[in-house]
C-alpha cells in the first residue's frame, strides 16, 4: 500500500511544482490588466484622449481613395497611428490622441 501511495506522490509533487511556476506569471499579468488596450480605456475614461471613432471621423475624410487598414495606439506618445494602403504603398497618419490634430504623415 505504501508503494502505491509513493507512486502517486511523485506526479502530484510535479503538478504542484508546475503550478507554482505559473502563479508568478499570472500575478505579473494582473499588474497590467489589459495592456495597451487597458491603457487606452483608462485614458479615455479619464477624458484625457479622444476615442478612436472621433479620430477616424477627423482623418478618414482626408484620406479619400486609400483603404483604411486600422489603428494602433502609442500610450507613451499619447498618439494614434492610422494605417492606409493605396496602389501597394502603405501610408501612416499620426494623430495626437488628446486633440485629434494630425502630427505626422508618412508614405
């Protein structure tokens, strides 16, 4: 009987050790809930930045003829980068998230 119990103890110990190594990872992610998207939500809720929909209403009409591919947000710069494509060329438009002012454009 003792042999059967010691046979089961080894896998249980391994499982506990594996779980223990996962717990620090889980708590590290909890420190930054939502990552970049969470940062956007917090800034938006605080009224510090415009929503991406408001930014798109400003920029999209200026980019006629180009296909809109989507946005990125840079929390350090508090800026959105909107990506477009036309005739195989990619265009980026950088927009101040606080004011909606276009601060850069590249091809």
